């Protein structure tokens, strides 16, 4: 492994799954993810597995995510390396929760605190441990809303224009962005709260507080060694909360929300293109479209540049979001293949000064050795001086002193020459060392140039070799296929391409149909879950279920008939749960089939079957024929649809006319009903008058009853009998002996004389004979009664005997007519005052 390869590190990827939310539980959603115990692996569906650096299931706490994945980046930050943490995923998958984008100071001691507040706390803890360094901390906070960079820390109304610049040495710079210097964790949290309050959020069908922009919170850390102002390290930490990818049919976004979603998806698409260009080995060295969006421009150093990068891929476990989950996992899998090249962020001049200082220290070490040698020589000279002094004291050797003096001079001269020589050698060594360092630096530069040139030439040669090899292989394959085509003929090619193409089209159509049926099943399961929830709420509240028809449920009448309302609700819940389980199984089966149909290998191999121009032309002809056929069929269906619409309009017109006719008939019927009600009211008033007259006549009848009663003990033949005296016949109410009474014989003659005049439609109920004309005219003058009325006698008292009713009525009637002459002149005391009018039955 080369020195350059050792510096290259991959982007680390964390997969985090949130729990099912209450909305998904109420809709009956099931978990579509399986986590492998002890392994950073997740399985979607039955067999689609993804492996990452870390995998966190829904039970993982925020602290574990931070300590496992994020904390190592902070150690590199204090060593002078840049770092980036970015959260990506579908809308509502928990990105902002994981990053702590809605954090406030009141949540300081809660366990749900996200990455950003924990990073702030850890930075100031590490700062307090480094006593030999001076720190300078600054923060900035921005959002990208509709491809426009907004400063979240700028409180003024006049927002400055923010632009992106690229520096060859310092990388990407943002001109015009507010950068606040902070000294405490509280100040940094205040900046975070200020930016969070200014961030753009909105409500959609999938998330009540959806982030409508990409947000980047940046912490700049500058370190200086105390006593050495030139030893400076500057590192940056980018904390990125990306807006979630959206589908309009699920978010139900309209107006501004729809425009925001389009802008969000456009930025994420550009980010995906950058990740694909950096992570695909076949595209290595190709153009990377960083400038397609402002988001990718700002993340240029984080993706493939000078940074330690961690991506947190947030997903939903609900099977209703399985397609978005698969897309997020594929996105993260491609990001894992990106290689970054982080370097220490120090000043090159400061590094050179540090190296020179080390060389000076080494030279001072050499000089120290020379000084020690000089001290040794001086000590030797002192010893010689002491010996000379001894010789002088003894006064023995003039010649010896001369020799000794000569020797001392020689030694002194030798030492001076030796020291001079050594000083010269030291200077020469220093000069040689400088030349050697310069030559080493020059050689190193030349070597780097030669290595880069050689590496480039090697890569070009390898690429040329590969291209040549691919070209030769393709040429041989084309030659073989050309021979095969020539052998089979154009008809065979056309037939093969047609079968393959129609099969692929059928697969695509079947896949889309499966998606449509899958969506229908999800909606059906959602309705079943809502019904189960309603029934359970009613069961808890003790209410009766709503009287409406449900699938496989009992009606209200059946429940009341059985007298087991609560047990029946339980049966309904069990039946619905069984049906919902069936729907879930169908959903899982369809989702697995869709995943198999959308396999990456199948998509890539789809067009590999066409390798020649002849096959491409055949496929194009077949597609043109199919398009024309579909257009013709579509035109035919549109024509039939227009005809059916015209028929529908005619039917609607006829229906409108019929409704108008029905309305007019209804109005006429209502008017007739009103008129009949008025007539009925008038007749009721007339009948009421007759009833009053009847009551008055009944009173008169009751008053006259006392005149009809006699108490003769004989045969009632003289005027001692009250009835005979009053010229009346005896009746059933008389107290005389009816067997001996002779005053009852003239009853039939009187009745026949009175009722002998017949009139059609008017009948006397007491005797059963028609009423005379005079009396009928009197009755007609009373209220102009219609011909369909007849008179009915009121019931007699209960103490009278049934066998004498008719005779008593006849006797009392004849007696009453003879004694009261005014009976015919006054209709109030008429013969029929004891009768009530009734209608004849036809």
C-alpha cells in the first residue's frame, strides 16, 4: 500500500430506523425490515440485504448513536481534521430528530437530545482538558431554500447577498455569511436556537412539521499552542440536516408546498448524481457535477475531499414506505463507496519553521559536544600548569622548564589549530547540511513530479490497455454476433428482438399494475385499521356500533335479537383483524415481487441484449409499431368515450326534464293537497256544528224521557195513564205491565205513517225506514250535508234490555211527535236530534 493510499478513507454510513408512529399503526402498517443480530446488516423484505458501518434498530437511544458513530469524528476535529455529519432520508423518517434540529435549552437533560447539542457539549468538555492550547470557536448557520442560501443568524431585515467562492488553498468559502464567535456552550446553543426559530418548516400529509430546506450548522475550531503563536490548527465541523425526499401523491402538497418539494427533490437528485459519480468505480476520474446545485457545491469538501464524513441514513420501517426505504438504502450504499482524502489543516509556513527549529536544536547538540571537548582540554592544560609550578618550586631542570614551556606552547598552538579546524568543519557541516536539505527537498519535489507523471502515464497506459482490450473483445463479440446474425438472417433477429421487447414491456406493465394494486391494498388496510380503531373505542365507551354495512359484520337488528352486543363487536374486531392480516400478507407478497422486478442487475441488463445496429433498428421498428397501435387504440377509446359522454349528456338532459316534470307534478299535487285539506277543515267544522246540535237534542231527549214513563197497574186504557193522557204510546221505559198494556198497539201504525215516505240515501236507523221529505228538507237546510252521509243512533244506556230496544224507540218517537208540535218547525228539536250523521259505506 502506497503512502497516498493510506491517506484515503471511505465515507462511513450509519443506517438508523425509527419506530412505527401512531398514524402508521392505526393504518395497520407492518414492519418490512429485519435486523441481523450482532451484524451491521439489515434485510428488506425476504432476501434484499444491505450492510453498513453501523446499523441501529428502532430501540436504539440517541446516546448510543452519538457515542458509537459521531464521537470518533470529534477526536479527529481536535487533531486538526475537518469532519461532516449529514442526515438523509425520506420525509418524516427522523432526520431532524436524530440531528437535534429543534433543540432548545429546556431539553438539556432529556435523553432524546440529538447529535448537534451533544456535539456542543463534548467540544467544550474537550476544550477544558487542553490547558496548553488556546481555542477560538465560531459558528455559522445557513439554509438552502428554493436554491437560495439564507443566513439563519442574521437578524437584520436587510439580508446580505451570499455567494459561494472556491479558494485553491482553503477550499469552499461562503462570502457574506454571518460567523459568530462564541466562548461558552450556552452561547453556542443560543445560536442554534436562533437559527432553528428562523428555519422554514411546513405541514404536509406525511409530516406535521416538515423541514422545507436543507440546513448546515458549521463549527470552526482554531487551536494555538501557548508560547508559540505560529503553531496554529484550524478545523471545521459541518452538521447537515437535509430536507426529506417527497412524493406528491403521499404528501398531498399544493401551491408553495409543491414548489418547495420540487426544489428539495432537485437538490437531492444533484447530490445523488455526485454520489454516483464518486462511488462508481467505472466512472472513476470522470466529471463530478458539483456545480449542479448549491447543496453539492457546499458539500464538495465533504464528498471526495478534505473531510472525515459520516452519513446517517434514516428510514421508516412501515411497509407502506418500502419503495422510499429501498431508495434510501441504495443511496447510502453508493455513498459508502466514496473515498475522501483528509489532511491536517495547518499553515505550510508554520510547518517549515517547525522543521527548521528542530534542525537548529540538533546543531546545538553538536556544539555542545565540542564545548565539552574544549573543557577537557582546558582541564589538561591546568594540570600541566600545576606540574610546571611544581618544577619551579623544586628549581631543578632549567632545561626542563624550557622544554615544558615549549611543549605548552606547542600544545596550545595545536589546540588552537585543532579548534580552528573543528570550527571550520562545523561550518562546513552546516553548509553541507543546508545543501543536503535543499537537495533532499529538490529531490523530493522532483520525485513527486516524476511519481505523478509516472502514475499518470501508468493510469493512461492502463486505461489505454483496458480500452484496447475492451475494443478487441467487443470487436470479437460483434464479429461473432454478426456471423450469428448473418446465419440466422434478419427475420430471426426481428423475431428474437420482438419477443424480448414485448416480454420486457409486459414485465414493466405488470410491475406498474402491481404497484397500483399494492397502493389499493394499502388503502384498504388503512380503512380496515380505522374500522378496528372505531370499534375498539366504542367497546371501551360502551356505545352501540354505527348502523352501517361493513364487510363480514353483523347488523344492529341481529345484535339486538341475540342480546350479545359486546360479544358481537369482539367478533367484528376479530374478523377485521383476520382480514387485515390477509391484506398484510398480500402486501408483503406484492412488495417482494416489485422488488424482484426492480432489481438493479435486471435494469442494467435490460438493454445489454441489443448489441448491433440491426437489432436496434428492429427494436425501434417494433416500438414504433406498438406506439402506433396504442395510439390507434387510444384514439378509438377516446372516440367511444366522447360518444358515451354525449349519451351521458343526453341522459342527463332527459333526467333534468323528468325532474322538472316531477317537480311541476309535485307542486300540483301539493296544491291539491292544500285544497283538500281546506275542504276537510270546512267539513270538520260542519261536523263539529252537528255534534253540538246533537248534544243539545240529546239533552232535550233526556228531558222528555220523563214524560214517557207511566206506572199503571192496569191495561193503560184511560187517561189515568200518563202516556195515553199525553197522547203517546207506552214504551219500554214505562213501569206498566207490558203484557196487559193496550196502549202499545198503535205503534206500528204511527211508525208506518211517519216513515212511509221514502227518500234514496236517507234512512232512519232506529226503525230502518226512509225519512219523509219534510224532515229530509229540514236536515238538508241544517248544513247542506253531502249525499254520502247517513245518520246513526247513539248507543242506549247499558241497563236497557236488548230485545225491547226497537219498540221503545218507535213508541217514544210517535209520542214525542204528537206531544211536541214544534218538533217539525224547529230543527234543533227535530225527530233526528238523537241521531248523528255518518257517511255511507260504498
